[in-house]
C-alpha cells in the first residue's frame, strides 16, 4: 500500500471511522505514512513573504491593489507552481490554484486565506493560512497522495477592505461596491483589473451553492485567549457579524482666533463627543460586542481653523445581528443629541455589512479529531474578526482553524504567532482536509 | 499748490494739526485734491486675484509655497509695476516693492499684508490688505504725490503657516523652524527657495529696530462684531498671543474585532476626551480666550483597527500671555488624567508662539482721524487673529485697520467683505499713511 492509496484506504473502510479514528493510530497501521507538513519550509515561506510591503518598524503595509500586493502575489504563484498546483486568476482577481482529484465527478474542496494587509499590519494575518494551504498542497504532492475531490488553494483578494474577492465568488458583491475606493487609492474595479481580473467576465467568478464540496481556512486568532489559556488550536464556532459606516459630521469652518467659543459649530468637538458615546453605549450592555472608530479626518484640517466637517468610521461587531442593530440605534440617537448641542449634524452611510456566519458542525468535529490525532488541545470559540470563510459559508460547509496570537496583538507590526503553533495549525489543516475528503457525506 | 505739495503743506503747518484735522476740511482748502483710491479697480484686482487656487465651491486654497501661491505672486508683481513700484524679493521670500520718498535720509514706511491662504480659505483674508496697499501706491503715483518717507509695499510669505516671512524680517525666525514642513508639503527652507528667496543670505532680510519708520496693515476683521454693531472701521488695540502645539496620543494599535473593549489602549478614544477637555477648560473661565483642535489624524487609520496613535493640534489665544499658560497647564494636567484612564500617553510639542502685540497709540490716533476725515464710524478692538503686524510691532510703531467681515466668517469659502467696506478701509489706509508720513515724530 503506497502513500497514494492512504486516503483510499481510509475511505474504503479499512478503518472503523475516519471521524473517530486517530492518525496516531493510523500511523500504527501504515507505519510512518501519516503525512505531516514541512514546518521549517512553511516558516521560511512566511519570512520570505514578509519582505513584500515590509514596514521599517516591522510587519507589513501590503494594501490590496498596491504594488507590494501584486509583487507578493507573484511570489505566491511561484510557490504554487513548486507545489505542483496549477494557478489561475479568476475574473474577480482571486488566485485559484488547482490540484486534480481521483474522482472527476466531485466538487472541489477549497482552502486558503489572503495576503493583503491593513496599513501597518503584521506578518501573520492571512499569511499563515495562505502559506499553510500551499504547504499542505506541496506535502500532498511530495507524499504522492491524491484526494478523492479536486482541491483548490485560494488566495482571496482584498480581504481587509471588506472580503471583496470571496464575496465576488459567493455572489454578495454588488455592482455599486465596485466603485468604492480602497485604501490603495484605487477603486475596487480598478484593483480587480490591476490584479489580472476581468470586470467584463466578473459573473464567471461566481459559484453557486453546491459548486463547492467544502471550505477550510487556517488563521491566527488575532485575540489573546488561546495563548492565555494554553490552548493549541481554536475551532471556530462562527464568525461575528460586522457593520461599518462612514460618519460625516457637518458644522461650520471658521477662524479659530476670531470666533468666540459660544458661537462655534465645531464638527470635531461633536465628533469627539460621538467617539466617546460609541465607547459608552457599546460597553453599557453585557456581552462580547465591540465598537470602534478607527479613522478620522477633520476638514479643512489646519491648526488655526475650526473644523467645519469631520469624516470618521464606525464599526460594530457581534455574533448576534439584532444586537448590532440595537447598538446602532442607540448610537445614532445619541449622535442627533450631540449635534443639537452645538449646531452640527451627523450623517451615516453604510460601508459594508457581514452577517454572522456559523461554521459547519461536521467540520468542527473533523478539526477536533485532527487536533486529537496530533495530541493538540483545542477549544470551540467565536471569531471576533471577519474572514473570507464567512462568504464561503453561504455556499458550502465551512470550517475554520485558529492558532494562538502572542499577547492577542494583530493588525499591528507586533503581531506574532510562534513557528511551532503555525506548524500545528498547518498539520491540523492537512489532516482535517484529508478527513473531510474521505468523509462519506462530503 | 500742486498735488505733489499736498503732504508738505500738511507737514508745514498750513493746517492746524494733521492729527485733529479732517481731509473733508482739507478738500475745502485744496479743492478736490484730497486723494481717494479707485475703489472699482481695487475690487477688480481682488476678483482677479481670487482665480489663483480657486476652490470649486468658492474661496481659494492658496497654500504658501504652492504653485497657486507662486502664480498669484507673479500677478501681484505685475500690479506693482503698474503702480510704478519697484518690486524685489528679499532673501526670506517676501515681496518688497519700493517707492522713493522726498527725504532720502528717512527710514521707509512699510504697509501690506499676505496672499497665502489656509486650505479651503476665502478670498479676503490677506488679499484685501495686499490689494489695497498696491492700490494706495497706485493712487499716490497717479495723483503725483511723493511722501517724505520712502514707502515699501510688502507681501509677506506664509502668514497662515506662522508668520514666517515677517518673523524672518523681525529676527524671530529660528534656524530650526526652517525644517518645519508646511501645508504645501515643502519645508520652510524649500518654500523660501521656491519663492525666489536666498537661504544663504537669509540674514540680509532682517531689519533692526529703527530701520523702519512705521508699519500699517489693513485686514478683514475675521469676526462678526463690526458688522453686527454697524461699525465701518476697526482700530486694532493689540493682537492676541497665540501658542500652537502638536499633540501626540500614543496607545496600542490592535484588531477591532478580537480585542475586547476593556483591553484596549485606544488612542482615539483618549484624543476624543482630550478634544472635549480643551473645550471645557477654555470655557470654564470668563474672558475672550479661545482654544481649538483643528487637525487630527488617527493611525494606522483603518475602520477595523483600533487607533494606536493620534496626532492632533492644540491652539490657545488670548491678549494675556499668562492666561494662555494657565489654560495650557490645566489642559496638560487633564490630558495626563485621561491617558491614565485607558493606558495611553500624551506628548506636547510646541509648533510656534506669537506673543501678544500691542499697536502704537499714535498710529491708533492717526487711523481714528483718517476715519473721521471720511465720516466713517470706528471702534478700538483687539485682534483675535494673528497678523504679520505683530512681528513688525517689535521693530516699529504698528497700526492696523479692520473692515467688517459679513457674519464673521473667515478661513472658509464663505468669507466675504462688502466692496464698499473694502474701499473705506483702503481710503483709511491711504489717509493714515499720509498723516503718519507727515507726523513730526515719524
């Protein structure tokens, strides 16, 4: 029985159950054949990837559609070819790298992540899942394992800006959103073209429910609970819903020296009260909901001019969509009250919304079993961060794996996950993928 | 007695007193010789000047050292030559346009203003005084009047950024300040070179106390009191002191979805509390002091990242320097307290300081007499705005004339002063200049 037949043996019932079974036990049956990723190579690839858009102070600024993004994608394409994958760029600008399965009639299993970053972000968010997915494919190639299902390693474009690549595939991206301006300065439409997508054929990137057998994504936790509680693997229960708005506060610009304090319509003073109100309202009820004002600009923006306008953002997250709506209602009511205080007005424009996305219960079971195979501790937990996996959850069974983030730091240069934890995550991804591939209902 | 001798007749005592006298009465003595500016031409020049850096929504963005600034200066140089002035650019980048006097031994009288603007500023701030000064010179040329003193019409560079041109002349500009980055993106040093100044000879632009006979500046009020109380002319009693700081709030950037509310070091939340504290502290004591936060930026500046750093400005103004210092002490103490609340720190770096500058009492008397000559109402008042006149006040007797600003709006596209009010101001400038020229102690 060669390695190529390993998967077939599992599927053929040589083992009592691929769900309850342990690859520890499997390796007893197959000798030393239970596959493992090359952890050193995986971490070396992560280090190499971190060159693209490197910040002077560490981490990366690899905004979607930037030159750094494009260069990093070229690097990724090379790794994919080394891993015997066949990469293409779909019409939405995602990189899709295929590997044939044994059973041509089956739908593909997708797995992957993203490589774009926030401004001054870290080296792990997205990158760990992307490099691990390629490493899993290379491991399969080197060990001569062919799965039942075709496999597709996916690098989604512009995750950080709002899951644009994955939402194009799930059919959630609206034509209007193509005109949104991304942090790179390019519109989404311009960005897709820049990455090699094809706006004329955008619909061809869409997939329907049933087109995909399943989706798996490995990611860093981006919070501090796994590290704090010494848990190796997080099994994502669901991804929180997110709503983002652009908030425009309009007052009246005037000379800061000649306009008495009681005759000002200072948009920044109103915005400051708003920022504090968001914090107060979000923390006024129990739960894990969060609210953030992350961006702010005062116009015209001179030290000696009273700001006439302020543009800022508001973001609310929770696993419960209704709770987000209740918080938003409270915040807008308070904004109206604040505006009345100094003759300013507030306007809210929704930037985007991600509905809460539960993961697939079978996937959670497979991930838990894979962790057990590797003698790793695991915990079922929510994801406070949005992920491309939530778009895929609308099309297929979705499973998501977390590895610890040191000190819970993310979206910052100091973001860090230990090499050993990353290797654990990649091995869980590999084994969960093989288990899912062979599961009777997949 | 020709027009050329008009001034000499005043000085020679043909009239009882140039201070108490009225040019209305003078015109009785000299027929219709009492000079008046060409108001239509003055307002036409103002309209023409407003093309340079015009905003789509009205007003101008004519940042010092921008292309619009340079083009506007070229336009001004043409007007000066039309007015028979001899313009030069001093080593600090100021435009100095000379007109000989009768008495070669006398020091020059300077008068003028600036033409740079704040971002999205108006068409009147600085421009009214600049165009009026040239109009006064052209009126003198056309009427064949030669003053005792040489005259110099001055267009100061970069008033809005911090009186850079006039402070170079008064010796208040420090070498370190040359590296400050202006709103145009250029450093002050680069800007001076861009405008045709000469950094190697910067000291040659300096003037000592006694090098200048006197300084006069016409300006819009930039506040609403003259218009509200139906006063034609403001006689500036003094210019408030101004201190500006850059305030850096340092927290910790982190993922907005995975970082619980109680574990954040949100620099923008602290900055918001700071903005409100500035307003609260400045308004907590009686008086006309003002405090403004005009510029703010949160870093890294993405909707889904908790701001790790905020950079904003603080500006305080009052006629009493000690009051500014007391307010500042209260604000910094409160900032420390705010920082303690959520684990952030505040750092203050002074951007620049203008000490309060009283005007010359004789100048105030001459301006009042000139207003009376023209049957205009006037009022002695402070200037809440900073002006190049305050740098000149350290070198010579300084006088400053205000005309009404409609609704007190300034540093904004809706800034407006009525054409008739501007002509009144220019005529007061003309007559006050002639009175000062002939005054025995000038």
